[in-house]
């Protein structure tokens, strides 16, 4: 597959604003993607399979829960280092970034933030090493943008146990997960539970027939009178929507960076193609229409990089708001979607071939545009932040 020899696209010198450790993380991730992801990812996408052999390899490299403390086997990195890592993983494929995002932001984060010390000690080191895989069960067949309406129910029973009944849909990693963070309605509000693979009544059938995120495992979770032990399973540190929404904020932050990696990959392929594709005795990069596309692409990519970098600094300073994350997620994913579409037109018919990554990234971004909060929902989050009026309720 043709790949560019260029470094990350950097029209405004945003890398000069990175700390040395952040630059090292980006370079390590870039080398991993170049050597171990790009040579195989097209085959996996065509076959609709996830490269499971990379799970422990990414754990060895510290890609899971990278901002969490070293005590649990994590790297203790800055949020910006986490961001550039997501950028490089999604430059390989959204499936890799999605896997790492779910493992770190949606599974390790709630265990670290809301779990008991015993739960942390049991799960976090294993998840950090890639010896265990996690998934996040919030979305349901009838409830995505309205998580307050979830129907999965957990009832406290005698003997310190809970009975969970319900189903979840569109769950990344579900069929390969060793533990699921399941959010359920209780008499105490929405609570989080750790449900382990093999628990009677719990199953995770894989969803087939996707045209997007084909190299990612997407599943349904079925909880049919699942009994779990409170001490082992209940996350005691939170009740209500704050729990799952705080996890989603972490994951959306990574998406704001990751989508730019897909955009960068497509921009660089399009630029190389335009410089070498000869039509009418000239490279097509010499024509005004193609230059206009390339100029627009690099401009939007650069704006996204600077937005993501500012977002990361705010996060490290403890000043980040969910609305700011919504702005970066919706803006950068929309920009990436447009960049990939322009790249496809520059490559012409070749743009649909698996020999190039453009169509694969385009298809993936259709899911990224929708998941972790749809584009429309993030617009309303920003609207509420600037007006003080919620459009979600009457």
C-alpha cells in the first residue's frame, strides 16, 4: 500500500509546542503504526477482522490508559501525549484508536475513578498490559442520544448481590472483552457494574454486515438475569448520569485528536498522488482546482491540530469543560470527513481501491461522526453552553 514518507503534517509548527516527552510518544506510536499496522490493516478491514495479535503489543508500548498512574502499570503521561497517541493510532485505522479509547477511557478510567482499591488492583494492571480486554455498555437498541432513558435494570438482592437484565448495542470490543462496564438503572439512580465474561446469563454476540469500522469488533451485550456480587462488581464511587457521561468526555477527547490522524493520512496520500499523477503533460497538483482542494484540506487539518492542542492543555490544567470537548469532537471529525472526501476526488477512480487508505478512512469516519455523541447532539451541547438554555428538554 502506498504510504507517505513525510512526517506528520505541520503547517503551523504545532509540534514545536509539544514537550519532549509528548514528541517521543508521538514518534513511538508513529513507528508502531508504520511498521505493524499499515502493512496488515487493509487485509483486516477487507476480512472484517480485528488484529488481535496487536492487543498485547499495544499494552507493552503503554498505549492503554496512558494518563493513569504508574502504580497500575500505566505511563502517567500528559493529556496532550494521550492526544498525539490517538492521532497516530487513527492514522493507522479507527479500529486501533477505538480499541485503545475503549480500553483506556471507557473501562480503565471508570474503574480508576469510581472503583474500589480491590477492583483497581485486580483489573487495571491487566488491562494496561493488554492481558485483559474491556468494553463499555451504555448505548441500547432504543437509547443512544438519550442515555437517561436506558432500560437495562439492576435490582439489589439478598446476600450482597445484584440481578441485571437488559441489552446493549453497538459495543466496541464486546465479543472479545473479559469485562464489561455496564450501566444500569437502579432504585439509587444509574449505576456502573463490572460484568465478567462467562457470568451466567451474559453473552456478547458480534454484529456483522458493517460497511464502516470493519477492522473493529462491534457487539451486542445481552444480560439475561445476570447475578453479580456487589463487592466485586459495583462501582461504588458514583451514581447517576455523571458516571457514564464523565467516561464519554474522556473518550471524546481522544476522538478529537484521533480523527485528525485519519485526515492527515488521507491528505498526505492525496498530496503525493497529485504531485505524481500526470494529466495533460502536467502533474494534477499544477491545476487550480486541485490546489484549492489541497489548500482547504491542509487549512482545516491545521485548525484542528491547534484546537486539539489547546483542548489538551486545558485538560492538563483541570479547566476543561464538556462543551469544549464537544466543540473539538464535532469540529475535528467534520473536518476529517471533508478532508477524506476531497482526497477521494483527487485520487479519482483510484480513491476507491484498497491500495490506498482513503475509502477505508472515509467509511470509518461515518461511524466516528455518529458515535460518542452524534454531531447534532454536540451542537446542542455547545448551544446550551453559549445560551444557558437546554434544547434537550421542553
